[in-house]
C-alpha cells in the first residue's frame, strides 16, 4: 500500500512539473504593443510564428529564457527604419511576463541594433488554462457573453466559432440609451484570426437598414473589459463606449 502511494505521489509531482513547464512556454502567446506595431505571437507545437504590420516572425523557438527567430519585413519603404527587409530577433521576457526587451539585427547588420524592439502585453497573459485529456492549453479569447456599460448600454455578443478564410462570424444585439430612450440594433461582424481582441461589425435596425458601425477592442490585459466606438448614420455621430462583461453565457441574438 505504501509503495502504491509513493508511486502515485511521484506521478502527480511529475505531472505538475510538466504542467508548470508547459504553462511557462505559453507566456509568449498573445499580442504585444511594440514600436514597430502590434506583434501577435502564436505557438505551434514547439515553435513560434508571429505577425506585425507588413511583417512576419518565423522560425521562433525558446532558448535560455529568450524567444529567438527570424523576421521578414515588406513595407514600401523598409529602409526608413532599422528592420531592413529581413533579419533576426531576440525577445527577453520580464519577470512578471507582461513585457519583453527586444533586439534585432537586419541582414546588413553585423551586431544587434541598439534601437530596441521592446513589447508590452495587450492580451494573452490572462487567458484561462484548460486541461483536456491531461494536456493543458491556453483558451482562445472569446467575445461571447453579456457586457454592460456605466451609461446603461447592454451588448449581447455571440462568437459563433464559424471560421471562413481568416475570419470568424460574430453576431450581437445592442441596446443603447439615448435621452432616456432605449434603441435596439442587431449587429453582424467579424473577428480576424490575427486580431481576436478586436470586434468590428455593422449595426442594423429591425427593418434591415444599415444604421452604423461598431469597432471595439479588449482592454490591455483584461478580457472582461472593452473600449471602442460606435458610429451612427453617415458617421457624424460618434459614440465612445466602454463596457464590462457581466456574464459569459451564450446570449440569444439574431443570426443573419
């Protein structure tokens, strides 16, 4: 009996150690604000890839606490900054996992540039870890739920999970309070695979008429808060909005 107990304890400790190691490697996944634009990093098996404006990160791997790899940059005027058209990068994660010190070396450089490529986490750190078949994975951020603003606006959003090309269909119903009158709008929108923290959509009235646009984004490091804008009519009426998710349950909305 004692022998069986020792075996069980040993297996449990080994599993917890593997879980910790796995979780640590996932700290790179997510979006980071940098001086060269938003960098979105994705883990594929043991390697990492990424995107940033006009560029891609390739051949990414962890080594001695750093994320290292190569990049390509295809802006119209690549020579106006230190990136060139391709090169190497190395990112060093901070102790709290919310920032990194970044360095790069273009194809024409012989040493690492003094101009930094530092980053600060936008989303990804607070993504919940889900264990399926004893394999922990970081959950994909979802817009699904009910969100409420301090002004009394209510946003019921359904992330369908239905992908087409690089987009996912998202639908919503919005109730907006204006001068003590509540107006309702149906929303048809999308989130992009490389920017799941941004929801963009078109507002419709009951009669099907296009009433405006919405563009909202998760707050920094908070997946239960968003900020953004709504436009009505021809775009002259612009409403700044922010809200907090009060429920993650799937709401009933119009799908069209």
